[in-house]
C-alpha cells in the first residue's frame, strides 16, 4: 500500500482483490493514474437530536452502496484502486467506517467480525462508539461491530433487501412533515413519532394528530398502536378508528423493565396484521 498512500496515513484493505481500501487522511488527496479517492463526509450527514452522531440510516447505507458499486463497476476506474477516505473527526470517521463495513457485509459477504477486523487492521486509533440521543452521560455504547451484526441479522431475516429497497419512500416518510416513521420489520413493526392532540406547526416543527396517520396505517394493515411515552393525546382516537391501543410507558432513553418487555412481546405475538 505504500506505493500509493504515505505511511503516516491509516489505511485498511477491505477486499481480497486489493482494489478497495479505507483510509483516514489529514488532507484531501488528489486521484492519480492508479488510485481513485472519494469521501462521503460532507455528502451523507447524520441529523442529530442532541449528543448523538450516528449511525447513518438505511437510506444513506443504500446510497453509499450504490455509489461504491458504481465505482467498482466503472470501466474508467477498472484499473484503479478505490480508496474511501475520511478525516480525523471522530464522529465522521465512525460513520464512514460503518458505511464501508456495512458494504463489506452486504456485498462482499464478509462476516461482521471480518469486516470489523479489516477496519481495525494496522496502527489504527479506535473508533468512537455511537451513543443515545440525550444530553447526559452515555450509559452504554453502540460499537461499529454491534451495527454490523445488526446489518447481518437484518439480511438473514429479510428485514431489508437492497434489491427491492425503495429509498425514495423511506426518505419521504422519515421526514417529520410526512409522518416521521420507518418500518423496522417490513409489514410487521412500524416505528413512528408520538402523535399530538392536533396537527400544527410549533416553532417551525410539524406536529401530527392521530388522524394524520390513519390512512397510511389502514392501507398497510397496521392494527395496533403501542405508546411508549407520556400521554399527550387520547387513546380513544385510535380505538374509535378501529385500532387497538396499549400504553407501556418508560422514561425516554432508559431501558424498559422486564415486565414491559414481556407485555410488549405478548402484544406482538397476539396482534393480527
């Protein structure tokens, strides 16, 4: 690798063909006759709530994989080494490493452990673990390896498939003004932001009443709603519309009790839809 990257840079080989590399660089490099460099640090950017900084969502993973597949299949780049480089900003570096690690699991058929080991190879600084969306001290860490193991589980169980993934629909509905929801398990579990008593714009932030969700829920056979946060709307508005409604409150950002977990699992196993 010394022939195209200086020794002071942190470089990892991601594929056995020696075509794909991941590097942490202090300066923006220029592509050469033998090497093509690219970065997504300013293109795929995480929108944080508080002190959280990643990982990037499934749509960004999809867009990254499409970009990298295109580069690897490009005739004009066919004789070049492909180097995804990132900067020394710990947050951007962790997100970049997650993306190329996810690519290795999804397309190069690496195990999460193999992909993570490649990212750690060489004299490399550790990756900053991801954290929860709060202001306070983080009580647990989510490592890149954890995320890659989640990617593999999702693939194994059909929770996502990039051959059929609708990135435009995903990005549309994840926007607050369009409902702020995502399918966690397609056709089974939909996560959405807690409704408000009435739809309105508050301090530039769209809020949605329960009724705003009814058309989509009915079209996609959602039959039960589980509220995990405080009561700020009447559950009756869902039940009157034919939905089951359950309250399993626990403090936001905390771990639900064993009893709440058991009740949630029981609801999941016994709900039609």
